[in-house]
């Protein structure tokens, strides 16, 4: 049976995707993704809706229960209701077979609901192919995932178990109906022995970026809550678009996995689009900078901490992904293990599969490793700022390469040192933390001392010189306190205004920090609400544009990220909402009370007559700002003005295009209608500096 399923998966991968090709390089003519579904025969629709109502009635009964078991397991029932309801309401049955799948899903949902009402749910303790759900913090929607539970898993006395994450390939018709059905019928490409395999949905076909990225992390957390997972034996794997996702999770979260196994896909944006898509690129300056968010070759040094085994078919054009990473790794003196399937196209041969599985099994036996003598981190953003016991807390400038390398020193180093001394080399870093867990250090005082020796760092900072090379500054000593009684320790350091390093955290002030660093798209990687205007905009053109963009943002959040944006009137925004969510404010100061409330704290001026950003002023009748900024009402959350996620329909045609299209702020000329790339004519745009101020 496993061989048959594997053969089926390989066959599916050989079928060419609808997407990707030179015909998809015209932003003026963009086909709809996902495409409109088939016309559902009336009698079949009525039958489905009747069953759907039955399931909804049972869910309503369950929602009235306060039993902890019901609260915990209800999302496992709701995934079936939402899948079929969305397909019916939004024309997302793509073939007659999908109707049969929906019928099967409703039967499964009703059966689970009845089991849960009776207090006897069976699926949480069943091995095999299981689909489950969780409530996402992003928009409070129920999101599905699939797991393969091995027959060897002991639900009563299970020891911590290995878990492989498998990222699916691109599928423009991968509705919730099709995803759930596939996860209930298809074990997938790999089912290692004694291993739980997690198949995240990733909120459709976005290469597991943005909301898709958060879906993976939320699904994994849910699995860890429900099954005993060995935290030192979790891996990331995928093929095609899933291979691209694997590269991304490998370099951004290198310290979380015991191994990575990317196959085909893409690993960066510009070279892939030129090579694979044959696209001529003319990026805006901020676009080029923002490629660094997901261009994995810019983070390649992080794989020093993650064993990686890549796969490509010898004749597969998407071999380019691993080749790009191989070049980047060689520059960092790392040799990529790259298994190449002889004469293979966009698929995996049995011989390569055997080699890969042997390597993954060997790595799983060893498990995730932590080296307290050496750690390094490469990043371009504080969004991805952590590697094991090193955290970068501040950058000199976002979206330029930053690096920190920490080495433990011995007593023979030819400058003053102590038993707990580290050499820290930084580039484009303004603050960092070394956080050592319990048991790292001995708490026994040195013979010549009656106290524990301090944790010290000798810091060498290098700065950009004309955007090219680096100038190394002299070493400076940063002295922290000694280890705690449990052998843990913490050392923080930051650059001062005079350019010297000082122990302690960076000063408490408005500055870019982890998860509060922009760009606009970052607001949609955590809980958010759309705050709608309660009044009328000062100008008809602004009113029309705001309403159009708001409607589009709601539709495309559902269509592309499979969620339901939460809409709240400006008059209904309360302290709980301000505390819990990023506020996406729609309108202008005249129409939206929350915009009026926070406007004086934003680095722009916006009146009925004019919009002023820095030294430039625009006619408010024909221009509007979009921006992201720390919420003046809650500095731990964002406010966003007049924007959903920033890439549009043209980017849907190729996953490598799905990167942020706007930086921290932009001014839009509304006289140019919104299109498939931009929300209007972008007359100015840039990033805020590291203190969230306009750049001079």
C-alpha cells in the first residue's frame, strides 16, 4: 500500500502545473487564482447544504458545552464545516469529484460531532491518517492540518516521538475540501518508521510565507500539545513549492530542527524568476531590499547549525534552487549535500529516496545539537533574529545583511579573559543577548576567587563602508555578572550613541525590535482586525479608493490566505482589542476616529487639504498614505493605514513573486486606478529608520 501511495505521489508531481511560464509575465492580463469553480447542479447543492445544516446544528450544540474535551476537540469538527461552506459560498468546487469529496467530509464531520456529543471521540487516539484543526490567532478562523500517526505510537505511554514536517507542492485548486480529502487518503511521499508526519495546509498555495508561515508554526504547536513530540527530533521537508518552503524554514528557524530536506522549489526571488520564469525584472529600490526577507541565500550561513540534505532531479529546471544555495554555502565554507536523481525531471527516484531516508534516520538518532562554544546568525531583519543562545536585539539598518558570530575563548587568548569569556564579531548589529540555559556553566568559584567569575564578551563591530566592504573596529570588553546558581547566565550588550559597546539592554525607547520591525506585511503575521470608518472621507476620490481597497483586502485575505478578516467599526474599538491585535485602519482623519486619535503620533501630517511626508506635500484630494507604525495606543502592536498584504494578483502566478511589494510607508496617487501590481501610482515610498522615524 505504501508503495502504491508513493507511486501516486510521484505521478502527481510529474504532471506540469498550470502556473509558471512566459504567458504569466504580463501584469495587465492576469488569470484568476484560484479559478472559478464549476457550476454545481441544483440538486447536489441542495443535498450538500442540507447535510451542512445538520453539521452546523451539531456544532452549535457542542458550542453550548463547557466541557474541556469539547472545547479542545471542537476545531477537529469545525474544519469540515468550514471547508464545505467556503466551497459552496465561493464557487470553489473545481471538478465533479470535489462534490463527492465534500459529501464524504460532511459525513466525517457529522460522525465526529456525534462522538463528541456522546463524550466518546475516537479520532484523537487513532493511528494512521488523521485530519485535525486549530483556531488561528491571526483571524480566529479554524485551520486544518493532517498528520500520519505511526502504528507504533502508544497513546497511553508513548515516549517522545520524532516528527517530520512535510510541505506540499503548489496546487491552484487546493481548497480546504481537496486538502482534507487528500490528507485522509494519501500518506504522502515519506512515512518514516516511528515518526509522526505533519502536513500543514499553509493557508493554500503561498509557499508557506506570511500567514502560511504562521500556519506551520501554529499547526506544529497544536500537534505538540496533542501528541508527545521529541523537540530535538523535528525536521522540515518538502518538494517543489514545498521545497521552497523547506529552504525558508531551514534558514529562518535553523535552531528548531534536527535536519532539513528540501527538494526542487526555489530558494530566492530574482535569479529564479529570470531563470525559470524568463521574467525581466525592474524592481523598485524597496522591492529589491525586501527580497531579503525570503531570499534564503542571504541567510545561508545559518545552515552551519542545521544538517541539510537537498534533492534535485538531474534534468529538473528547479535544480537551480539547490545550485544557488550551493554557491552561497561555498562562500561560507560549507559544502552542501546535494543528492541528484539521475535522468530525473521534477520527481524523486527510488535510489535517491533510499539515500535521503538513510541520512535522515542517522541524523534523527543524533537529534538536534546545541554547541555552547560557537554560534552564528545571519539575517536582514529582526523578524528572524535568534539562533540557539544568541539573539540579535537591534540592527544598524534593516534589510542589509547583518551577522553575529560568537566564539568561546580559552585562557591562552593573548588579551585579558576569564573562564566565561566570548569573542563576539558583529556586522550591522546594534544590540545582542547571550542567553545560556541552566547547567551551561559551573557555579563553583575559581580557586583564586571567592565569587563566580563574570560572563564576559570581547566585541568587535564591523560597519558598512560605502555599501561595500567592512571596517573592523577595535575589540571592546563587555562585562556581565556571573552565572546563576543553576548554571544559567545572561549577557546583554548594545552600541551607545558614541559608538562604544556597553553591557545591558538597549535603552527603552521607540525603536525597531523583533516582531515590531515592519514592513506592512508583518502586521498580518499576528492577530489583526480591520477597523472600518464610521464617517465620510473628506474627498470623494479618497472615499471611493478606501472602500475599494478595503473590499479587495477582505476578499483576497479569504481567497489567498483562506481566512476571514475581522471587521470592527472605529466606534467599537476598545482597550481589549487595542491590547490584543494589530489595528488596520481604513479611511482618513475625517472618516475614521482611530486615525484621528493616533495621527499626531505618526511621522506624517494629514489634513483635509494636504498630506505631508517629510519635506514633500501632496494634494489630499488625490493622494492617500499606506504605512505601518507601532500603535501609539499600545507600543507592542502595530497600526496600519489603508493596506492589506501588499503583493497582488500578478504575484499569485508564481510563488517566488510573493514577497512584500511596499516598505514601511508609501504615498499613493489615486488618479491611477489600482491594478494587479500596485494599489495606484506609488509616488513615494521608503522604510522608517531604526527609531521609526522618516529617513533624512
